[in-house]
């Protein structure tokens, strides 16, 4: 019974501050010059910490190219610093085909690697953000826009005028 009570209290206390954001993003990979479109979700268990994930695809340039990203973000005001892990598919190295190793691999190869990123809120009253993600195989610059929020956002009311509460 104690374990169930602890789990319930933990979930309730996390949900007091929690909020989730669902958004869309578009970017450009500076390494291979591919345009990307994506969607993501971020869950905010603490006021300055976000846990999230996203998917980006290259619909116009390369068939079957995707990135799945899982990350943790820390808010520094208008900046967010992110670190995470990325799962993506890349075409095989053309040099391997010439060396007789092409038959051992499929036409695409899966890669997993860590990445870091930063995003900046461009305007104080708007939700539009510019982001830059970097890993060993990609450097993506783009824009992201939250579409909607799930949950309640905690606001501190610093207005000390109580005259209209009569």
C-alpha cells in the first residue's frame, strides 16, 4: 500500500508543474544541404526542465531518410540548451560498394549518436524559436513553432492590488 501511495503522490506532484508542448519544425541540414520537416513533443516535469522527442524527415530530397530524437532541455530564459540521442537512417557509403562490401549491407544503414542543441525564442510575445542541432553526421538550423499546449502553465501573480476583489 505504501508503494502505491508513493507512486500516486509522485505523479500528482509532477503534474502540478507539468505541461506538454506539441509543435512543428522545419530546417536545413548544413552538412548535406537537405531540407527537413518535423514534429515534436516536449513534456515539462519541472519549471526549467523539459523531456522531449521529435521526428524529422527529408521529404523533398532523399527517400526514406528520417531522424528520431530523444532529448532533455534546460531553460535559460529565452535560450534552451538540449542534449539527447538521435536515431537516423543514412545511405551507405558509396566507397563500400566499390570495395565489395555492398552485398553485406542494405541500401540504407541505421546510425545512432548523441547530439547537442540550442534554441532561442526570437520574440518575447511570440512562440517562434530558432534552433541549431549538432552531431557527428548533421548540423541542422531551422525554425520551430509550438502548435498547442497540453496542461496548465503555472503563473506567478505579482500584482499586490487587491482592491477589485471586494
